[in-house]
C-alpha cells in the first residue's frame, strides 16, 4: 500500500477491537481521525454524519475506525487500506452475551434481565440482529437480516475481495497483528500492546450444553462458513508474510516483547483489563 493512503479499521464487535483501537489510534495520532461511536454518539449517526461531509472534508481523514458501515468505504475519496478481524462465532456470541449481562447501559441488558434469558434465549429469541450471522451481515452491508440465505455470504465475500487489504483472526491475534504491520509498513516494535476490554473469566466459560450449542451454531451457519474460509485465507497469507529465518525471528521477538509488556504491567500493579 502507499504509505500516505488512508487506513480504515472495520471494527466488528467482540473481536479484540478495543486492543486494536488503542494500538492504531496511537500509531496514526499524526493523522486526522474519524472514530465512529465516540462520546456517546451512536455509530450509525456518526456514519451518516461522515457520509454527509463534502468530498474535500472526507479527504482530510487519514484514519477511520469503529463499527462503520460498508458504505463508508465507497465514500472515501482516496482508496483506503481496510482491515478487520474475525472471531470464532461461538466464542464471539458467548462474549457478547456475557458483555451485555454485565453492562447495565447496553440496550439489550434489560431484555436479558426481564426474560431471565440464557445464552440460547438471547441468541435465538433476542431482538438484536447482531446475534444472527452478525459478522457476515456487517461485511455484506446488510444492516437488518435474520437469514441463512447464501446470497448474504456471497455478498460478504465479494465485499472482502473488493475492499479489504487484510482480514485477521482474534484466535491468532499476535500473528495477525504482525502480518498487518508488515502490510502497512510498520515496525513490529511499534505494535506491541497491552490487552484491553478482556471479559472477566473469559478463559473459563460455563458449559452451555451441546444441544443448545448446536442450535445456536445452526442459527449462525453463515458466520461459521465465513470464518472457516477466512481461517484458510489467513493461513495462506501468514505463510507468505512470515516466511524465512529473518521474519520468523522478528515474529518471535514481537511475541516476547508483548509478554514482557504484560509482565511489566502486572508487576506495576496495573493488571490487564
């Protein structure tokens, strides 16, 4: 990519976006930034505001991020480098459920309380489109859809090919970030991070039962197919970008630096959040 091209982080909820945001807002602090959904403003309202700007005003932004809509990408006067991260759909749904449970300010929190909703209730009956193929729907540019229609998946894949320079995986976060840095021409040392917004107890989720899990997965079949395809593509991309002794050595050094940062934070009495 050209070093002066705008960079866009297409943030899908619960895919390590808070950590990524902390890294890239710092890296691109010298650029004018458009950050959707800040200061209590709804993401969609910010997207509408961006689309309403003149072409000259939109051209000033060198970094755009947030839960943005696909239409934003067409509205960029200069072709941007766009990236996003995906997550195993089951883990993402569990994370969404637990996040809403502990967040009284979330618009779905009271629904869970009023209905005494389990994860299965939340996904199958909750009035929130994010719970039904949310990753596919966002990438397809369809704001409201509760369907396993393959046309939605095909549109998401087409959009990824058309707009996205990189699709990383939360499950391979460090390697994804290292690869992304290479594509953006960033030194790995500048990408060292501290994890943000990690769900309490996230490493030990309760057992929701195999039958319930299968019903939830069936409800999100497109997300699973999309995720599987992106895993394959990521492995191929990572093999290309992290190849040879020099790059492997650099990646190992990157991982060590991240661990050292985490240990330093813990020893200073500042545990990861």
